[in-house]
């Protein structure tokens, strides 16, 4: 019997991971300069270097790990999906970030699967 945990990592997470590794490398020059410039013991030099690094990299880390929250407003009704034709509960995205279809004259309603696909397209643009 095979057991395991599937680890799902998105492309965005991989990008963040490499940015974070690159950011860590940027702390090396600070450490080197502090060790070279200050005539202190190595623990004190490391503390000062980490303090300087923390003051700088707090802001950079914040940019790397910035989360964007997009609120999505849906409208549901009984009908037929415009994409696949499946009857039943259909829905449409009214608003998601800058995407705004509140005044849409010909709203398009989709089944759950097609609506999820459409939402992914919309979220790429917001
Ligand atoms: Zn559909």
C-alpha cells in the first residue's frame, strides 16, 4: 500500500521561493561589511549585521509575501449554461476586483464547472 501527501506548489509560490532565496543572498554583503568594519567579537558583529538586515529586508519580505485579496460577487439563477448547455443552477461573476459586470445588458450564466473556469480567467486580469 502506498501512502503519501501530495504537495501542491503553484508557479507563484516557486517564484516567491526563488525571490526569497535571492533576498537571503543579499544579506551576505551586509554581514561581510559589518564583520570587516567593526572591531567586535563575532557574536556582536552578527547581531548588528542581522539588525541592519532586518531593518532593510522586513520591507522587501513584505513585498515578496504580499497577499492580494479579491472579493467575488456572484449572481445565481436557474437556467442553462452558455458554455456547455447544462441545465440547472447557473451563475455569473458580477464583480471581482476591477472586473465589473453590474450593468451588463446580456449577462452570461454558467454551470458551476464553467463558472469556475471563467472566474480563473477573470482573476488573471484583476
Ligand atoms: Zn457549463
